[in-house]
């Protein structure tokens, strides 16, 4: 890997579509440029949930990755999401990402595992092992919420991280602070270093205080600068400062992660438009545009938080 480790704030970018719901390269580049030019950002994740990866074809995912790599231009590591239900398809996607120049991979569990894989731990293990065998790139294993059928229990996760050489990090989205701490402590017992990248956006301060090597979250597509400040405050053991930053973060979390939860990235896309970081907020079905009433609520909360508009950090 060109970059020595997967640590720090690593936002997962959104995707930009035009009115025909095709990839809008101009606005996509504008959005990525904002993230990468935010001081303190240590990497970027593309082709993840925030980028509506489930709706992207193989060719669109390759194009999305290439645009990201070109816009980032080696400033920070680029992690490419591998979101495929078939294990061989995921391995092929991983090969593509490596050929195109990605620095690392974020491998999603297959949704085929949604109905009881915890009783067949060899299935999740084989999925990760097969993708790992197809590439030399470092891999981030994705831990879904405990309420999800795709959640990987701690003992299964430890086995994956311990035995599969190029699994070097975990995106920890268990959304359960007890499980988060359990995963953190058990993984840190390994002789091998595993970076714990919290995605506990609803309770970011709590997870950082338990311990984290970084933050990997779609919320970073909107609030990367706040995440950087919070991460650095906790890292320097300045809890008073961290609490002040968390106070600023709290109302944003209440708006962007409220029910229906599936609208979280729709809301972030609208917020980026309001801040001049994107021009339009088109989303692909089955996602649907949010209401004007909700857009007004978002406008108010981002103005109160004084999030920087694009022109303030443009370089």
C-alpha cells in the first residue's frame, strides 16, 4: 500500500447523479474535492453505502473509482467498497479495484448471509478469504449492526482478522456500545495490528472514548471537519474539548439519522447541495427525494452548526 496505515478520519463519499440518473462527473468531482481538501482528512472511501453502491453497475463502480483516484491524486489512501452478493463476483470486483489503483478495499458481507450465517461461520469466513486471495490489497472488514442478519459475531470476526493476512482493519458499525467495546478489546489482543475504524455515528464520542484508530463513516461526506476535530480531541485526551464538539454534533445526528434510517444519505446529499458542495441531489430508486419540509429542517440545522460552504475551503 502506498500509505502506511488505515487510521484517522476516512469519509465515505456520496455519489452525484444528473437528471437522467447517470453519474454526474462534474458534481462528483466537486464533492470529492471538498472532502479531500478538508484539513485532517486521512483517506476517502468510495463505492460504499453513501455512494448508493447497490444501484451501480460494474462499469459504473469502476468509473466512480477512477474519478475518485484522479481527483484525490495520491493525497490520501482511496478505499474501494466491494459490495457484491456472490463471492466470486466480489473477488472479481476486488481484482478490478486493484488494477485501477485503489489503496485498500472495504469488503461488505454478502446479503446471501442474511438468514442465519451466524450458525454457519464458515460462510462469512470463506467470503472474506476468497476476496483476500484474489488481491494483494489491504482489506477492511465491515461489521454490520447487531440487529442485522449480516452482523458478524465477535468470535467469528476475530478469526477472520487473525487468520486472513490482508484483513488489516474493521469498519465497526455494530451500533451496540457493548459489542463495540468487546470487538475493540478482543481484536486488540491479537499479535497482528487491526485498525478499528468506528462507524458508530449515532454515538461517536462514546466509541472514540473506548478506543478507535479512526472514523469511517458516510456522515464524513458532510461533517468531515467536525469528525477530525472530535477525533483529534479524544486522541489528545482533551475530554472537555471533545464534549464541546460532541454538543455541536448532536443536533446534526438527530436530523440525519432519524427514522426512516434509509434516508440518511439522501439527507446528507441535500445538505451538500445547500452548502454549495454539489449542485443537485438526485438519488436512484428505490430511494426517493426527501420532502421540502425536511429539506428546510436540514437547512436550519446545518446553518446553526456553521458547516463551511464549499467556497471557504476551495483550493
